C-alpha cells in the first residue's frame, strides 16, 4: 500500500518499502534500496544502547526521510548521529531533514566541498544527473508506444519513480556536517566504540570509513564497493596506498556504499590490481598524447572481469581517464 506518513518531503511518494534491512549482527544493519524510491547508495544503521548512528543520508531528503521512517521497524531508539562518508550527492543530499538533535559527522574536506556547492553543481553531480530528463522522456514515449498492459503498468511505475526523484532532487538544500575530523574520531557508548577514520585520499579527498572494531565490521562508502567504483573525483595514484591502510584494520565484513556486503579482504586485492593496471594504461595513453575520450574507449580491462563481472567490454569510464589526466597535468 502507499506510504502515508505526514510531514514528508517532496518526492517521497512511493509504493511498498524503500529499503530492505540486512542484519549483519545483532545491532548492525545494512540498508539497501528496493527500487521503489530512488535512494542510490546503501546506508548502514548502528543501534547503540541509547541512540542510533546512520551512515550516509542517501540521494535526497525524500530518501533520508524514508530511511528514518522505515528503520522504526527495527528500533525505537532516537537517531543521534549521521556520518557522511564523502561529499557525493548520493551519500549526503538527505542531510537537510535532520534537526538540531542530530549531529552530522564527516571529514573536513567533505564539509568544505558541500559548503562550496560541489555536491550539487560539481562535475560528478552534473554528469550523473544529465541523463534524468532523457530517461523520463524515453519512459513517456515507451508508455505511449506499448500495447501490452503488463508492460505499460511496469513502465508507468518506472516513470513515476523517476519523476518522483526529479521532484526530490529539486528540493535539495545542501546541508553541511556539524562535526568534522581530520584523521580519526571515536564515539563510545556502552561497550561499543565507533571509529570514523580517514585512511587517505582515494574515491575523494575526504573519504571516511566507519570501523566497528568490536564487531569486526567496516563501512566504507565508495572507497571500496561491490564492483568497480566511480573514479571521477578520485586519486588513482594514492588509492592503492589508502587500500593498504584499510587492510590493516581488523574486520571480517565490509559494508560498501553500493552492492552487497563483502566478506574478508580479497576485494581489496582485486581493486588494487584493477587500479594498478588501469593507472598504468592511462599513464601510457597520456604519455602518448591520446585524448582522454579516445583512451577511455580503447583501454582494455577485460582481464579483470573474473573479479568484476560488470566489466563486459573494452573501454572504461571517461570520467576516470579525465580525472587521471587532470592529476597528471597538475603534477600529481
């Protein structure tokens, strides 16, 4: 049935549930979108003795609101802390729904980027949002063209979800964190320690991982994901070393910003091998004077398809190559 709660932000009308909650341990959950509402990134919920900490506020006030409402199914404790793992819009654009009783924690770089407007006007945002109007237009055309009733119903559902997200995106007022860290910040509650740690530059200049040493869990944002991460704001020459620092932490489970939970540390090795190979090929292309767009089309990473099934053809994201060229030209 339709979700009916009051005082909801724009774009938060949806059918069914927005999230499923995967229980990782007794008081730790990963929140994964169902597709009924655009949420984009995973979240994590850490239920403490007296309060709750949530990792990442998703892509809009609507998605953050939906998480806050739906997590009442698993706890009645008050939300007290939110961690932004980095400044990308799909991880921090829900910040504005939280009142003064909720502290938002991030690296100082992340706060600076949000204050500067980079979460909703930078190249990552504009690149990823550019296709939304066309997606809506295409879905409208498909709805008009189909004569199959079941297909029409599904297309209309997808259209409503995308139109809903467009409304939600328009309501965003980027809201910066209230507490920042440079290297590490720990919260203590009962027997639990929650560590927010900056291990080095990688996906962005201010990645924060949340480490639960007692539970042997690390929540990584997009520093490491279930697949190949977006690299358009990354630091490819530093990412491998930052992953070395991640490996030094004691954990058995990774809760990534996208995809399913990862067990053990093998994905660190896989991603390091991928980045090393990619960096080598981009370096060669840059030295040869190959335009970034041409290099992106020709770089062959198929050798890594066994570890990253999303690799299905030759070519990589132009954003990764453009970012690497930018850093090379700056002497980084």
